[in-house]
C-alpha cells in the first residue's frame, strides 16, 4: 500500500512569463508565447496540489525575470536548511537573490547562496538519504562537494549528455524514498551504471515520454503529477500502485519547463 505524504511547496505565478532569450534547446524567441495560457496551466497545477492536500506558498514574480516561474531552480532545501541557487546564465542571475530574500523572510534562517554554479532542485533531487546531483550543462560539478558539506548527506554525481535534458529534473524523477524513474539515454554510460546499481527496480521512461518532459514530475509517494502526454510512463506508474494526474503545461514547455520545474519543495527541519 502506497501512502501520500503532504508536501510544502513554493511556486511563482508566471505573470511575466515569456521566451525572449535562448539558454536551452527548447527556447525559441521567434515563436509566440501565450502568457495568459501559461498562467491558466500553472494555476491548474497549483489547484491540483491544493486538492491533493499539499501546502503551496507563493513568491511574488519579478518583472524582467520571465523564468522565475521555474521555482525548483531557486534553491535546495533539506532539514530546514536552504542552499540558494547561483545561476549559470546572466539572464537568470537575479532570481537567486529573489528566492534568498523570500526564504529569509519566511522563516528559513540564514539561507546560503552557493559559491559555485548550482541550479537548485533543477539539478539536485533527494531520494531517501541520498542527494542525486546532475551536471554536464548547468550546475558545476564542484557544487556537489559544496552541497555534501552543507547538507551532510551523500551526494551522487550524475552526468547529463543530451542538451535537451539539461537539468537532472528533466531526465529523472523521484517517486518515493527508494524509487525513481529515469531516461537512460540522457546520462553518460558511467552514470547509467550508477543508477542501475543504486535503483535496480527503477521505472525506465521511453524516448517519447522523455520528449514530452514526462519525467519532470512530482510525487507525494502515492500521487504523481506529470505531463499528460507521458502515456507509457503513466501506465507504468499505475502498474506500480501510483495514482497519476496528467496535466497540460505545454505553454511552459516552450521555455523547457513543466511540473517539477514549477515546484520547489520546502522541507522543514527535523
């Protein structure tokens, strides 16, 4: 029997969402963006979380930061300790201080900005006591040592090799404290071997599921919220006893983001 555990999330309304620059292969400033539709799709995600019994806090969007909607990138928060992102790209650098200020104002003592490039839960995913850490396109591999010292948890470095899956959370999702789903082709051969060794019972996503960002999902241990186009992955999840909630976040995908990108987990102190 799987059990849902209530989560505490931070989200940012895509009031100023747009694609005006390109820092990943999904972004094309020449294609029109419907900001109103992005807001409506985002609101459906927020409402889904509330209906599932989760708590959702909101950070105010900042004009001129169109990617701030992707809250997962803002920090990594474990045991009440917040390691704030340091972004690689100049277009997103100002998001780090915005998230740091919110965390400081809302009860997180001394949120610390990373010393080297570290893009938060985009590249850091907690599985039980392990912290899986992505590198290859965004977060600096040196950030892995920094995170291990900061959180006092083992950090497992994983190398991404396909630019379409530029953050770890686009190629791997955590389903519970022992179970993950991932797309092997997004990882280097050595990282594939590590994942196979650590998670022999992992769900393996198809290329079709990966291309619709099916792995950019969230799970409370029972309910998995994911893009509705990830049909085969959803079937696998239901076979394993998970409940699936498929949503359309196609407008946000134009910037290379979906369910998980919009969702930063606020893990309290133990």
